[in-house]
């Protein structure tokens, strides 16, 4: 057993962290305050090869492993969890194509993302179906030489900027999971109405919107796999994406801890630095312990992915543990900063707002526990 | 055209420095090492010259111990063509480092046209390796440059002097240039660049390979100590107009007797 990263992985991490520290952290507060989409930063990250880590080498990608992906994800989330949500949404949207697409579809859809800066959205959640993803109402009907998509999607990351949507719908709601299918949709297709940007508590720089599909015609050759393959593609996508989402919580937690340690050494109360008070030491020790454990889970869940071993249970452990830990750690960071922590002048209140979303999206912490229990008890 | 860039690997600026128990050097075990920030300007300048002269070859050279994350790798990932590492301790003096750099440059068999370096390393702040190296090679050198232009076989460089004024030099090549902040904006190494960097040639030499021995040492470090801790600052309340005269008297008195600055 070897717990160390390879020299190359350490270099990847250094590079991504350098980008996070120089290009993301100095702007995170401003983008958060104004809810501004980080187009320039996103593009710069793409130019450096930090985006779309999931695209295989044969389609023009760098050929990163899942472990490489979580190393990059953690570093970028260290810079800003909100911006990283936009970045990560590309992987989330492209993964179903990597997993369920034909060779021709991969060339047609993935390769352009390696040649120019493009943005993608994963469209699964609906106004009435979040955790209950199997209850999808969006309809994909056979229109002869094309598919016809009707329905509504909600909380779609990057929706207002996307060049590509992966849309989940059902060919027949009576078939339940077996009817779910996935199609790749050009956002400029007539009949697509993109809603207004949601005004969110955190991740304010990431663009989140509803989308309405009114008789949207989609080419037949844009369905991933066969009609009805969508559920398996979506579940397999989640096995790959949960380590990544967990890595984002890890990055946010690490940033909260680094800030806390720094502040605790600098600020004096009762004549000694905060770090000399046991009450503060306990909070910091807890942070270190949780981050270390979360990182091991994140790496293991990604490692299983790379070995081709089913990681559903461990990926849920990683996602729930990392995001719950991130919430606790960012909350404690605000506590350590005291009154200053509650002020927007200091960086930790944003981390606390950002942390909350990671417990919700990509399967809530409660859904993760359902998945774990199902895997354990089956 | 052969361009050489001398880089040093230094402790990250956030490192908490601890002297070793015997005071002979600093503890290096837990240090995070980065490329000396001024050297990034030198690497970037070399790559800008290469962009304008595609036939140019850029070699990055470093003297020091093997590191967990090698600074020559990001330099190669940024676009340098090859690298050479002279393995040595991290507490060499400037003279030995310059001699080792000269030896490594000569080992490549390439005749240098432009040698670039950062104006100083941010760890020991000696500010002399580029000048010593130039002297050893019998080349002209300009330090603290903030502007660069190729001008045929010569280079035109701007050098910062006291008071923010600039001196402009036209120097024939080969030349050694020590770069300052403001010269350019260093690019980031890209991930694809990082992958390519692995395949680029990297030569490794020992100090004796490049003709340096302990006898070359001109400076021997006798003791590393942390500076004394700064006492907390004093505050004087001068909001009450009637007491201002007293307060000023106190401050002047303390500046004389305690701080001894007037």
C-alpha cells in the first residue's frame, strides 16, 4: 500500500493550487458579491488544461485518471467553491457522453471541448424531482427522424452560458427507471427557454437557471445509448462525479482550516494567541482530523474508479463525509474568527455559505446515506 | 541562438524558517520549495525571446539538492527545451553556485548567447550570482532589468535605479541579464505542458562533474539565528489637546532613550 502521490500528481496539484491562489482567491469575493459568472477565469483555467479532466486522451483530452481529477478539483475549490461548481459542471455534463456515448458521439461532442473553450450543462433535476431522479417528467418522444423533448429542468448549472446540454427525460413515464433516456441537445435549438439566474445563498458566481423545453427537436443520432439506457448512464455518471464533488468540499474545508490556523496564530485574546486556547485547539484538531479522513475517502473512491471497481458505496461515503465535514469546518472557521468571521470583509462567511450547497447537490447527504445503506444491506 | 536560464529553488514565502539545532543551516525537511519568483521573470523572458526566434533553444539550469517537486519541471512545462540539474547542498555560497552554473552551461556544449537569471534569490538575498557568473565567463552583465529588446546581435535593456529612474543600456551578446519584477508577466505552466515536460531532456551532474569542490567556497556560514522577536508597538493617546505637549515629549524621549533613532 502506498499513500503518496506520484511526482507528476504533486506537480499537477502545485500548478492547480498556484492558479487557485493567484487567479481565483483574489477575485472570489467580488464575483460572489455581484453574482458574476467567471468567464475569464474559467477560460484561463481551460487554457491551462485544468478543465474537462474527464475527456479521454483518444478524444483530445489529457488522459487524466480519476485521482488526477480529484487533485485538480480540490485545488480549484480551494480557490473558490462557487467558481469550481461552474468548472466541475463541464465534467458532470461530459461524463455521460464519456460513459454512454458511441465512438462517433465522443468525437462529435467531446473533441470540440478540447479544441476551444466551451461550457456544458448536465440537465437532470426538475422542479418536482430532485432526490427522486427516477420520477423524471420531461418527455422524449419519437418524432420519426428526430426526438421531441418537452418538459422543464431546474437548478441547471451553467445553463445561461452552455454550448451543450445533456438532457435526461423519459420515453414513457410508466416504464419508471427503464424509460429514462439521455440526449445531447444544442442549447440554441428552437423551443428552448432559459430562465433567469437564481439568486443563491452561496456559489453565487456559478450560473444556475431553470430551462423549459417546448417541442424541441433533437437529432436521432444524439441519444446516448438506446432509449431506456439513461438511468444506468446517470447512475454510472454519479459514481464518477461524486468523488469529484467530494473533492470540492475537501478544497473548501482545507481553505477554511488554513485560514483558521493563520488567524488563530495572529489574533490575541487574554494576552495570548487564540491558538493557545484549548477551546480553539479542539476546533482546529477536529478540522485536521476530518480533512485527513475525507481526503482518504475521496482518493479511495477515485482510485476505485480508476481500477474499474464499482465504487458506489465508497463514493457516497466520500461525498457525504466530505461535504458534512466542510459544513462543520467552515462553520467553526466563522466561530474562530468571531465577529470578524460574520463580516463579509473576511473570507470565512462565504466559505460557510458555499459549503451548504455541497451537502445538497449531486445527491443530498441524506440520499448518500440511503445509497450507503442500500449497498450495505443488499 | 542559445539561451540559458539559471533558476534557484527557494522556500515558499509562507515558510516558517527554523535554524538547525547546531545553527549551521535551516531545517529543510518540512519546507515547501518553489521556483525563486524573480527567476520566473527570467524564464518568461527566455520564452518571449524564443517566440520571436523559433530556432532559439532554452536550457534551464539549477544548482541545489533534489526536491520533492522539481522547479525545473514547471520551467520545462512553461516551454523551456531542456534542463540541467547540478546536485549539491542548499547552503552553497554564491561563488560556488556561479562556478557550478558555469560548469553546467559548458557541459551542454552550447555556446551561450543570452544568460538570464532572477536579480536575487528570495531566500539568502545575496544578489550576486549573475554578476559572479558573468565575471567568470568574461561576459558583460546588467542587473535589475525591467525592459528587454533584441537589437540585432545586441540587446537593449532598461535597468531600474534609485528613485524610480531608468537607465538604458545597449549591450553586445553574449550577455548575462538579472531580471526584476515588471519585466514581464510570467505564464503559468499548463497541464499539457507538464505532460510534455517529462519527455524533455534533463541532465544531472554532481558538483565534481562541473569542477566545483569545497575549496571553491568563499563564504562559510557560521550561524543561523532567528531575529529577536519584535516587541509590541506602543500607543500614545493624544486626543486630548491639553495633554498633547506631554505626549510629544514622551514620544521624543523614548525615541532617544529606547529606540535610539534620534
